[in-house]
């Protein structure tokens, strides 16, 4: 097939467009005996990583890109704290000390969220599971309620020394929840959200003392999940020290590749 057969004259193209059509022509002229690429959905995805590794940042981007919901247990707890619910009062006490809310409460909270129909094509778990018991509960849930859907596990690896810097410079918009970093990802106007102009806030657990406690809890309770998951088919480790967009590209390309292999 030539360009004329595509219904347009070469001279009418902008340079970039002409190149695109050339590429399209090349694709069309390739042998047709190959099956067309299959579209592989994200399925259930878990972002695993230390506090400040960038789980929330990646979860937001991926959720928008894939059109699936982000389920952040930290955000759900903070919403409860803000609304003054009984759970919020109890959670606030624990979160201020950098501890973990009991497994039974967390499992039930996630089970309730997963009942919503927007999770049918996939969902991104940010901050759950973070104990072996939560992971075992999730395995049971996926096998009984999601016909054995295979979980994509993204381990966001980072030098723990770098985390405190990220966390103490984190600022969050109280209205739209966009996350900034005064050092690495600053807003356009200091202290103001780019999207709605609201005054940015600091999370109450983002001080050096509470962070150290969160890190200790991570090492004790959540790091063992690396051993629990690392032999799974969809275990993917990414370098979370790279710029956010590079981390996103890495996650998307490797997860897509792994899912395609798995579905062959
Ligand atoms: P949660 O809100 O989940 O906190 P966390 O796990 O400690 O993680 P963070 O939100 O601090 O960090 P993040 O990895 O999302 O990083 P972010 O993208 O914001 O949980 C809070 C508390 O709730 C827990 O301590 C616990 O008490 C309770 N809880 C929650 N889930 C629970 C569960 N399952 N069981 C029991 N208790 C539970 O990025 C951090 C900063 O770095 C930002 O400023 C960002 O802009 C910046 N940044 C991100 N990526 C990059 C990059 N690539 N380069 C440079 N800067 C970057």
C-alpha cells in the first residue's frame, strides 16, 4: 500500500504527520500472519514500599492512566480522621505514633471498598497490605471473590536514607489531595496548590520523630512481604529513586509485558 492509497497526498502533510503515515504504511506492509497485539488490562495492582517511596504519587498517575480506582488505606483513614468518625478517632491515635491500625479493621475497610463496581477492571492498592496477615487475607479475597485474579506487585525500592527528606518536604492540598514536595516537586506558587490555589498543608505524621517510628514499623511488619511475594509471577521491582515519570514508564512497560506473557 502507498501513501496515495491511504487517501492523502504527501505534499499536504506536516513533517511529523508525514512520518507517522510512513510508519503506518510500514506496519500495513508487514506480513499479516502475526496476531494483533492483545490489550492487557492492569488487573489488581499493589504498590509496595517504605513511607515516602512514592506509592501515592505513582498510584495517582497510574489510576488516571488506566482508568481504575486508587485505593489508599492511608487516605481512607485520614478521611475518617477529618470526619471525626469513631474509626477516625481510634486511627488518629495510632497514626500519630506511627503504628498500624489493626488488621481486622483494615481488611474490612478494603473489602467494603472493593464491593464498588468501579474495581471490576482492576484497582491499585496503595498502602495495603502492609502485614503478612493482610496479604493472606488479600490472597483469599482474590481467589474466592475475583476468580483467582493475579496480583501485580510493584516493589518500589529506595535507599531508606533518602526517605526522610521526601517526607519532611511533602505538602498536600487539603481540597484536591494533590501531593507536592517543596524540594523535588514544588508547586508553581510557593505554598499554594496549582489546581485550586488552596494553602498546602503538612501531614501530622510527617515530622522526623514520627517518621522514624513509621520506618521501624515498616522494617518489622511490611518488609517481610518482600519475601512473601517475591517469587510470584507478577513481582516487579522498580528503582523509586528515579524521577516520577521514569518510574511510571518502568511500571507500565514491565507490568504490561509480564501480563502479556502470563496471558499467552
Ligand atoms: P500512608 O498514608 O499509606 O503512609 P505511608 O505508607 O507511610 O506512605 P506515604 O503516604 O508516607 O508515602 P508514599 O509512598 O505514598 O509517598 P508519596 O507518593 O506521598 O499511611 C499512613 C498511616 O496510616 C500509617 O502510618 C498507618 O498508621 C495507617 N495505615 C495505612 N494503611 C494501613 C494498613 N494497611 N494497615 C495498618 N495501618 C495502615 O511521596 C512522598 C514525597 O516524595 C512527596 O512529597 C512526593 O511529592 C515526593 N516524591 C514522590 N515520588 C518522587 C520521586 N520519584 N522523586 C522525588 N520525589 C518524589
